[in-house]
C-alpha cells in the first residue's frame, strides 16, 4: 500500500483509538510451521528438502476484540498452512543468476535472469511499509499499526489471476510460490535479506529478451515512462486504447485499486510503418483488497479519508475509488474511446470469464486458502462480472467529464467543430501528411471540458460552429509558434473557448467566443508527460 503524508496523519489519529501495546518484534521469527520442522529446515543442506509447510504471516493474527476495531481482513489466510516448494537458484527456470536488487520501501525483491537473458522477479509475499513513515514514528507503535494493515491484502490473490487473464486475452505473468532455505547461500551479499523467507517468482517483462509466444510478433517491451515519452515525441506512435481499456476493466473486476503508470509495461509492435503499444499488467498485490471490515478501518476508507482503499465485494461500491491511482495513465491512454467501446469491452469480458473459468481460476488457491475464501471469492467475482457493464459505464462517465487530447512533439492540426447544442467534434491530423490521428464526438451531457494540448513544433488549432449551448474548449498551445483561430459562437455571456499559450510566438485569430489567457511565462503551456 502507498501512503501520503495526509493519509499517515489520519492513520496516526485513528491509531490512538486502538487498544493494547505495540509488539516489540512484529514479524514472526520464521514462516515455517512448527518448531520441529523449523529445526529440520534450519540445518538442512540445499537440495535435501523439496518442500515445506509454512504460514505466510502468522503475525497478523489478532483477537476478536482487536479485529472489531481494525478489521479481520485476510488474517486467517495469512496464517493458513501452505505447502511450498523450496527454491533452488541453480535449477529454477533452467538456472538463474542475480542481476540486481530491486523492490521499493515495502517489498524485498531481486531481478534474476536465465541463460537466455529472460528476466524474473523474486518478490517477497510479506511487506514492511515502515520506511514510508517519518523517522520519528518508525520505532513507535505507529509502525506496527501500519504494518498490521498489510493483512488487508490477500497474499495469494495474484496466483488465481493468470487463468482469468488468459481467457480475457490479457498478457499476464504466471507467479509461483517458493521458499528460500535458511542455509541457502546462493544469494551472496543478499543472503540475509532472502534466507528463510517466502517469495513469489514470476516473469518480468522488461525488454526484447522478455518477448514470449503470448506477445506474438512484438519487437520490444518498454516501461510506461518510455512508452509515454515515445508516444508524445513521435506522431507515428500509438497506444492500443481498446486493449488498455479491457485491461482496466479487468482491474475493476478484481478490485485492484493500485494501477498507476508504474504498474504497467508495454509490448511494442510495428504495424503498417507505425508503432503500437499494448499493455502488460504487473504487480497485482492489491487485487481482492479487503479493508473496511473494522470500525476504524471502515471510517478510514470513507470518501473524506482515504477513498482509494476500496474493498472487494459482490458489487462495485465506488468505481471512482478504483480509478484514483490510475488517473494519470487513464487520461493519456484512453482519450478516444466512447461509451459504446466500453460497453462492447465489458460484454467481451463477460463472455470470456465464464463460471467455469472463474471457478478454475480460484481453485489455484492453496487448498487451505480455498477452504477459507474460495467460495466467497468465486461468488464475488461472478457477481462483479455480471455487474461489469454498469461499472464500465461509470468508468467511462468519470473519464469523459474532463477530456484530454494531447498532440506530439511534431506538427499537429487540431480541428474542433461545434456541431449542435449537444455534440462537439474533435479531430487531430498529422501535420506532415494530413493523416487523421484522432477523432471523437463529445456529448455535452457527458463532458464539461475538452483540453487540447499541443506540445512542441508549430501546431494549428481551429474552432468553429455556432450553437446555443456548448462544451468548454481549453486550448494549450505548447512550445513552438502556434496558430489559433476561433470562429465559433455559443449563445450566452460565458465564453467557451479559452486559450493558454505564450504571447510571443503565438498567432491568435480570436472571435467573440475566445477568452485570451496568454502569458509571457512559458509555464503557461507546460505539460506533465511523466507523472512519476
């Protein structure tokens, strides 16, 4: 879970309402179940033990009185006995070598590579979010309050997703559970961080070495940062918006609220002389999140607190909460899709995710975990699948309210036509050959504002049409010597075309509908193309 300072302050406030003292040593000494087995494992030589029985996080177990206030979450799942195979660096995936230490402030991870250069991520199932706290709180009871909320995550959620993602046609890694022996010294300088711990190992799609049969004729795999920069830099680079929208609706289905731009990689394809990017989801830690089942955590997840902490249920209680962390990438990667597109994609997912597919997927839980949450997970997934069209429409409605249309660092032509009182057409052409790059008709009942954002080079903007009512059009010229012409007219005193650009280097042919907001400061046309 990612925390802002405001959210931490709220949690600190609520934590003062808790009961009992903080534990001095929060985490279990070992995940191994039973002292006798632990002693055997502790002294075992690598290669002598194939599997062990362990608990991913017995330290999350709490009394009923505690869970009344802080929630039951997935505490029983974390404490469930699970049989896991022992990891062997020399044999796994045909033999692996360490490339680099990874992970953020919460997860321990390594990037491993096989003899063909294919990358794998070895990531700890448990987390320690204490590093997100100010130093003054890290040794206080607040640290354990924060740590305790990791129990809202289903540690085995990622393992049931590949079957559903495959049926839906969405690329996905296939994680496996592994345990590293206390005596395993193949991690070298990182031995202490990895010995006697539970991990998942999964494919890591990072470069051309990561291309699998599932990705077809892809030429490369790139990060979101690289993809976005290429998309805005060149007028021949495009995002497969329908593929991304389908993946985002899948996120809604599984209640994964943490889908910011860093949670995606992109397969790069060459098609008809142009470049197309298709999404590859990663890091599914927050799928099936369960948080609001305690008095304090229920209050904490309200809209006025940390709204994005939406819990997995039979219905979609707050679609906007599930979109908050992904707003940056959603705005830039889904501008052209209509309500009809989202309805069609929701129907496609419904058809692909049959009862059988969902049941087979959830059966991938370890047996002990399935006994605890298997049937309820199946029931919730089926219900959410059936309700997906309504959720997809809400997703679209939120996106459509303030639309963003972004050009490139090359010459672009933006053409806006106020067609009638309800509809406004936006078309973008490539300056070099006048090829249409973008087209959409916006409805006033759905959209309050359309922002057109030029980037570098000399762009052209033209707004036309006379109507009684219309959508506000915001033009941000960007760098370069731009030409802006507004001949439109909307009945009423409030002007509906607003121009932001530098005074110098901008040729503005204003009309009665134009509000001139040009300035000498170049920050007036700045655009955030990274968001990290």
